[in-house]
């Protein structure tokens, strides 16, 4: 099982990586950060509902 966690191609890992790169990109300017965070929270809300 622990070996599976290390798999880079797992959906969760890919999602985490995408989110991290989005957050890194967002941190360039405060305005971008706010827009990106709003976008991220919208995506999260869509996934939940």
C-alpha cells in the first residue's frame, strides 16, 4: 500500500501538484493571488457539489 502512495500518476498526487503550481503562480502578485484563490475555491466548491 505504501508503494502505491509514492506513485506519481495517482489522481490525488496530480491534483496536489496542480494545486501547488497554481498557488506558486498565484503568489507572484497580491491581486493574482486573490484571483487565483477565488478560482481555486470555486473549483473546490464545484467538486463538492
